[in-house]
């Protein structure tokens, strides 16, 4: 079958044997995420109508309370995964604690936990700019049949079984990896089907885009300041071009296709940076590495960090391999 005609559903079935523990459970889980993504996509596309239909906090025409889109997306993902009894636990940016899920039987024998950022880049919603969803999947480490514990969620990123993101852009795409490379699927909104549009995605080794919120420049560590200067210096293939959307998913997606580096460093105000290790940095780092890119906190591999908290933050440098290595060089010098 040609790539163009292959749907995500077919791809999942054809590649099921690649999964580490091939019981079909992971396939069903990815299917559920694909479904929830379609529901959120529908709502995101209507976001521009919010001023006509009512703002968040208002009551809509059916008498239902209007929800903020990030709360809505959170509900959709949690309900979809809970109702289908497909995971034993969920952690989300929007929930203080993880949620333990009981299985269909007396005992919960589902193997996987999911960590999600249901709506990433949410400040972009009001201005009609791309947002995303990020997800990360692990096998639980506590015995099956018992309630999940925090330990199941605090695994280093190198233990991820699968990870990915959905970008609600000019087209909606789902990009994910089960540890065998990265594939991207584009939604045909007319029929609600995702097609394999970007098989075997590869991060260019080097690019000419740097993405960082330079408004925080004065608060950056000296190593980051020096690297930014390097990006701006006229020499060889530089100066690089600066692109920053303010939605990690969208900035990452562009950089993976064109070649580039994304930086959210520690700052003097926030020594651990802003981004969350478990449901932002780890899944993106997994996708980066699976496509030949690299992700670091400036000094060590993101995927090797042993998490201590659910909502832990970490400085994040991610993108084309040679560019990340160059940024690390600058960090180490300081
Ligand atoms: P979220 O909308 O899930 O809170 O994430 C926003 C994140 C990330 O997507 C983005 O790259 C970053 O915050 C932007 O932060 P600044 O506005 O500080 O640059
Ligand atoms: Mn986010
Ligand atoms: Mn979010």
C-alpha cells in the first residue's frame, strides 16, 4: 500500500508486532489518544467563535458552562482514557495529583500509565495560533492488579514505551514513536481520518533556526547568552534565523522539519526553567532522539534524569544534534 493512502489505523495494526509487549493494549491506547485528539481538534477549531458564543466562564446556548480550552482538553483525554479502561493511571499538567484508574475486572491489570500536557501553548488560543497536546507512555513498575503509585509515574524518560504530540496547526497532525523511529499523520478533517503523511521523520543534523524567548535574555545563564550571540554572529552559515511561537509543540515541530534548536533555559528567576520534565520535555526528547535529534538540560541527557516530582521543571535544549552539542559546549565553558 502506498504511503499516501495509509491511515493511522492501518499503520497501528501493521506495526503492532514492533511493540515491546504486543498484547494489543498499546495499540488500543494510541487509538484512544488519536480519538481524543480529534475531539479536541474540533473544539480548537471553533475557538475563534468564542466571542460570539460566549467566553470561558459564561453559560453557552445549551445552558452548559463554557470551559477554558485547556480544561476542556484535559477532560476529553481523561474521560476517553478512563472510559475505555485502557490505562491504570494518568498524570496531567491540569491535575495536582495522578489519577489511579480501576480496570474493568475486579483487579486492574492494565499495564500502562499516561502523562499528558492536554493543551500546550494555551496562551496562543485567543490569537488563532497553533497549539498542541503532548503525551508520554510508560509500563507500570508496581505489580499489576494493585493501585498505581507515584513511583509508576516517576520513571526516567529512557523508560518511555511510546510518546508523541498532536499539533493543531494549519493542519492537525499526530506525530509519535514507539521506539522505532518517528511517523507523522495528517488529519483529513472532511472524513476524520489521519493519513501517514510524514513517514520516518528525521531531525536534520544541523539547521539555521534558533527558538528562545529572548525577552528573558537578562535572566539567562552566561552560557546561553554566549550561545545566542554565536547564533547571531555573521560567520560560516550564521547568523541563524530566530523563530519563537511560544508553543513548544509547534516550535519543536517546525524545527524537526526544517532543522533548528529550541531553548528554554534556567533563569535567575526560575532556576529550573519553565517546562515540565514528565509531560513536556521527556516526550519531546524521546521524539527528538528517535528522529536523530538531541535533548539536554545543558549538561546531561534529558531522558536520563531521574524524576523526583510529578510537576518537576527542567531547563530544556532540544533539536538538531550538532546545534544542541554546540549549545552544550557553551554551557560547559561557564
Ligand atoms: P502550557 O500552555 O502547556 O502551559 O505550555 C506553555 C509552554 C510551552 O509550550 C512554551 O514553549 C512556553 O511555555 C512558552 O513560555 P514563555 O511564554 O515563557 O516563552
Ligand atoms: Mn505545555
Ligand atoms: Mn498545557
